[in-house]
C-alpha cells in the first residue's frame, strides 16, 4: 500500500492544468505514464534527484485509472485532494451549482464513521 | 511595548469573495446578509487602527507537502505572494501580494523557539486562502504588513488541541512583551464542523449543527477548559472529516485567554456555519 503515493498523484495533478486535462481524458494511460515518469520525482528537491522505490499497488492503480473516487476514499486517499481534483475535472459536466459535489457525496452515502485512516 | 489591540477568530469561506462581487440580481439569496455581517465584522478591526497583522491559518496542500511537513511554521519574508491556480479555478480568488513584517517574524521565531516551540520557518512562502480570505473580509485594502503562522490541521499526525491552545498562549505572551511601539492585531481562521470529500459535504448546513452551537458558545465565552474537556484529535472526526480546522479557533482562544469575546456573530450557511469573534484585550479604545 502506498497511500502517500496516491496522495502525491492527486496533489501533483491537481496543481497543473495540463495534467488535469490529460487525466480527465485518458485516466488509464495517464496513470501509467505518471507512475513511470513522475512517481519518483522528489518535489521541492533539485532536479535530477529522485527516489527509486515508489509504486502503486494494484488496487490503488485501478482506483486511479478508473476515476473511482469511492475506492480512493476507502483506501484512505486524502479526501481534500481527491475532491479538489474531481471538481477540476468534472464540475464542468454538471449544470447546477454544487450538483457535482452532491453527486460525489451521494456515491459515498454508504460510508459510516469511523472513516478510513488517511495518515501517511 | 507593543499593544495588542484586537484578536479576531473567524471561519474562512473561500466562496465569500466571489459571492460578494455578484450583482444583486444574480447573487444567491443569502449573499446580502453575508456581506452585511462581514462588513460589520470588518469594523471591529478597522476601529483598532492596527499597524501589523499576525495571521494564523493553514496551508491546504499548496506549498507544504507530505515530504516535508511542518506542524507550526512562521513566515519570515519581506513579501508574500498569495493564492494559487486551483484557488482561482475553484473559488475565483485573485492573486495578491502582501507585505511582510520581518522584524516581528524574527522575534516570534527566536522567542517562540526559546519558549519550547520548535517553529519551522519559511523565507519564501506563498500563502493561500486561509490567510487571504480574512484579508478580503476584514482588510480588503491589503495595506498592512503581516506575519503568517501556519498550523497543520490537515495531514496526520497532527499536534493535539492542547498544543494549539498552548501556542496561542505563547503568541500572546510574545506580542505583549514585544519591544515595539506598534499596534498589533492577530487574525486567525479555522472551521467549525466541516466535511470535505465525504458523504456529508455540501449539505444545507454544516455537517454537525450541534457541535457548531457548542463551539460558538465555547469561543464566545472564552471557555477554554470546557472546550478542551470535550475536544480531542479523535472526537473531531465525528462532526465532519475536516473539523480539525477547529483547532485554529482553539489557538485563537489561547491568545484571547479566559475572556468573553467582545463581539460574536455567526451565520448559518449551506456547507458550513460562518462565525466571527473579536476580543479587545486592552479595551475597546486601546
């Protein structure tokens, strides 16, 4: 399990408009590219330095590759990161204000307290 | 010594700026009352004629990230750029440039460390809406130098609520003892009950109106002990999964001490309750 790496994916994609669009359009292909090329980049570090050990497990990769925000919640992805990126990708597909956010919540209606651990 | 002229503790609602800019014919029905309450709240700061603002908030995974996460961080820079692409995108927040007060930053860092808080610092900090929302609401002219203080209410493991109160008490001691002629105001923003990215988000009220009612009472009455007796890191999950932001209110209660707020107001909105508190620790006409 690499909850940290899932959060890192959400964080780095959300802050780059180009990556947001690429993830929206081709989630499976984008996740494969990101894991191969970006997952081990150390943020806030000199370019050229990288980690060597970061990878998704199969469940995480599948959740990201299928835009499955319910699975991400259940895996303990940071809910703020998932929500923010989902708003960026999918709010445009809804006509009414907050319709996307309410639909997002409804799909999580089965979740009860305590919520999954989000610590990394 | 410096004079602490005002302590403001409030929610930060990133939708306020955009809502307040809308013409009346397209503004939502709650907009007029919201603007009226914010303008009344702004007057509680304006009347105290501050020279410098100490601003407590929390980075929302903008500059601070899980590879190097401070628990408490003080900005020490001559300027702070503000707001991020995803805040423009989601909330319509404009970019800002704030002035910094490096002397007070350096003082808080040195003395805070000596008083037992190993404060992180940043010489190049881009602040986000936890700092800029109160600029938009209570100091829209953005003319005063600031000292930003960031807390981690976001990425576990978090400091416990007691630690937030203790840091508030320490900040109060430091400001009261700062050898300066300046008038200082402290503005801190947090949340009452709040859910983000979970099943209870964006409801007609905050996710836990009962918690909100209690929280407003604790803050308005300066009832730090009752608050601490009920609030733990675990208990804060129940009112909503982003309710740990309430600990920034607790930090502000630590600054204010066991004092009733001189001004208390709130507004029940969709998604969350807005709340506005001001203390005049040296009297309203200090």
